[in-house]
C-alpha cells in the first residue's frame, strides 16, 4: 500500500490534535499501519499546533520538508507556514477562515489577505481545497465542530485510505452524546464541500 504522509496544522483550541488522533484510530481499526506524532507549539489557545499522521509502511514519525502528501490545515496562515513541507504533489485541504494571532488583535501585526495566501499556496502544490470551515461548523450549531468539518473534508478528498464508514464509527465512539449529532453533521458538510471542489 502506498504511504501517505499527512501534516495536520492549526491553532490551539481548534481541535486538530483530536482530529489527527481520530484519523490514526480509524486507520488502525482498518488494519492499516499508522504512526501519529504531535508537535505542540503552544497548545493553549492561540499557539501553533502541528501533528503528523503517517499511513502505510512507515516507521519514522517525521515529515521532512517537501515530503507531505497531504496537508490538513485549520487556519490559512498556518497553511502558509507549513508550505516548506509541501511539493508539487501535495494536496492541501485548508480552512479559508482566519483566526488572527494575538499580535494582530492588539495591533502589532497585519494579517495578509486570505486570497493572497491561497494564491501563494496554489502556486506551490498540486491542489488546494479551501472551504469555509467555521461557517460550516456554525451551520450545525456547534462552532467547536470545525475539526469534524475538516476531517469530513479530508475523507471527501479521497487522499487517505480511510473510509467514511469507519471514520464515522470512530467519531461516534469518541464523542460526547450531546455533540454526536452535530459532529456527524459537520463531518458530512465538510465532506460534501470538499467533493464539490475536487
């Protein structure tokens, strides 16, 4: 089976570590070899959080520069930051709604236009699937379900060998009952959004 090197990036509080762990569990439950590693920047809200999910015949948990097959990014500026790991064969699935860093909110920095960020990314990689993840999470009435939207988009992009059925089963067993319905709906919206952009 072909190896897939996925890098999952976001900002503390967006749930990208949970998303990468659920993806790892789903791959394992399908009998697929998987290595999940986490690089916490400042994992409190606002800090950079990065995880790698390596699926297939791999032993090292590291994705070196130019090696990422897939980037799953919860925040546009983080997509830009992770670009060195990408190549002309990388598929980037990104949330196009910014979560400006603290320095921007206190007037010490300027957030670049999202269109400019996406243009730069598109020039460097094979394909960019950009969706309004936060809006989709709001649509199901659970702003915290952004990670489920992004997981749905990942499965919808058909870039990893994990099936929708297995992914939903893993989500169902690891989600609090109160959030289960909105999480599964968010997953579906993310999947549909990504499939439209393929």
